[in-house]
C-alpha cells in the first residue's frame, strides 16, 4: 500500500507537497499540549522537555519548508517509500520530524511504532498527516516479524534506523548484499575528556543540563575521562551537580493549580531497564569500580503510594573495568563513569572505548591542544569546552565507527539521503571509503 501511494506522491509537485506539510505542521502546533502530555504519559518525559520536543518538531520542519527548494535542485524522489524504524525516546522531534522532511522531498513514508513507547503520540501525529493527505503508513509489531518487509522489501527505497548496535548490526548485515539507501544511527559511549582545565563553573552548567531526560538520548555524555591531577577539583564540581539533580513523577504537584515540576528527569523507559542498569552497576563494583555517588529514591518527588520501580536515582562510578558493560558501552540512563588518565594519549584512548560514537568534547584551557586531541577522537562531532548535540536545521549529523552506518543526515544531507541525484554521486556518510566523510 505504501509503495502504491509512493507512485502517486512522486507526481505531486513541490508547491502542493509544501502546502500539505505546512498544514500538518500547523495541526501539530495546534495539538502541542496534548502531544506533550502523551510524551509524559508514554515515555516519562518531564513536562517542559516534552513541550520542547513538540516545538523542535514544528520549528525544524518549518525551516525545511523555507529551505527545501534549492536542496532538491536536480534531484528526484527515490524509487520507493522510505522505511523508518526508530527508538522510543524521541518519537516526535526525531521520527516525525524526519518523516515530514521525507514527505516534503517527494517520498511516501512507512514507519514502525517503537516497541517500548511513543505509540500514541506517533499515532496521533500520523493521523494528522493522513488528514492533511500525506502518504504515511504506520505499522506496529515485533522487529523480527516486520524486518523482512521494512528492511529487505524491494519496494522500499531507503531505510532510516535509530536504535542500538545489536539491532543495527543485524540490519547492516542484511543490507550488505544490497545497494539499498540507508541511514543506521546506533549508540556509542560519548565522552568528555578533561585535561589542563580550570573553568569548573562553566563545566558544571554543561553537566547539569546533560542529565535532562535521565540521559536517555543518543547524544548524552555518560563518560568522563579526567587527568588524574585534576580529579579532586573535578569531583568537587561533579558532586555538587549530582546532589542538585531533581527527579520523580513528571506531573507530581502539591496543589492541582500548580504548574508541573521542572525536573531534570523522570522514570526510565520501564522497570526492566532499571533492573538491567542496577545489575551492571553491581557487576562493575564487584569487578573493582569505586562508587563515587549514589542517590536514593527517597530524594525523588513521587505521588503517595506510587510505583517507583521504573525510577533510577543518579549513580557515578570510578574506573569501571573495560570488561564490564559500563566500561565500554552506553548505559542509556543516569549512570556516569569516570576514568583517570596520566597522558593525553591515554585520554584519547579512553575516550575511544566504544569503537566510535556520535559526539564528544574536550575541556581544556589550551584550546590548541584540545583541537589536536579532538582530531584523534573517533566521534562525528567534537566540542571544545562545550557539549555537542544532534542539532537541527542545517547542521549535519552522523557517527564514526560502529555508531553509524550509511548516509549522514541533517539539512541538505537528509534531503539528499532520501532523493536521487545525478548518476555517480557520492553521498556524505559512514561508508567504507572514509574520504566520503564531510570536513569536521
């Protein structure tokens, strides 16, 4: 059905596509608070962060509505619809945003609802798209059952995947025998490297903001690689930040007339994730990691008698062994690890523990040294004394090593990834030919 709609959609001119997408964006904005409440209810996103997710979806697509024409110059839609398989944590500002840009570029869209959450918000958004006569198909079910259609079907023109390395690796192995267009965004252990540094107040602000949504996002920084002689000052700053964090029920208020609390984070996606992380924390400690900080549920803000099994207070560990999961993989929760090093070369090696990541940062008073070290960090974006994020609008986004497979996205790169250009063109992306990387 999606493939049949694609054949009709490619005949619709850009002005009409733009008008329909614009109507849909207006509808998303009109339902802003309902969509935000669905994000709170389904995935535990704090209220203000949920509103921001809706707003970023709206403003991001509106930017493409203004800028799309030159991006499509000399390009045509793909031969089939774009298939989207995405994680649960950003169903609007990542998945719906991408779907609307794909539609604007002239492709029909098929999307799988995330397994763990976001189904209702995504269903409402897809219903609004259909009301605006946009060719969107939404399906639900297990990845193993749907993968043959959503990944390997000859009718699919492109696959866009956001998720973990296990699922992404399986998909990559399925695609290796094909030339199907793809963008596979996978996790990596994003790290801050700290060397010859003194601006602790500024770094504290970055670390505090980094705990938003319990670090359940692909650009969170859960690893800090710190020069050993700076550890005392780092720890003083870090503990102050950790003790200031607020977490709990996203809508818990004393008085119904009060605004929802401005929390740093609410629950994790489910109780099973909390159990998994607690097991990883315990195992790392058994293998000689040192606990630096561990809050308790008593510090959270909850309703009387509330089930708190999906909540994990913030935790920090010193020097988890590389053999432990927390020594080399992204926790996807409020669990930080700190590693001490004695040389710049060791700092780079410890920042590259996960064979590629999406973002990283170097904190140093010597910006020349920081830039030299940044060139050796296996991350797509490396900040100097500031964090990096997925970004939006014209900013490209991708990954290095095992954190990404295929074409990069963002701005014209996203539009080019889902359209066909002149014969022989090479897309920017994480391909075997590393010269295809865009300049950093």
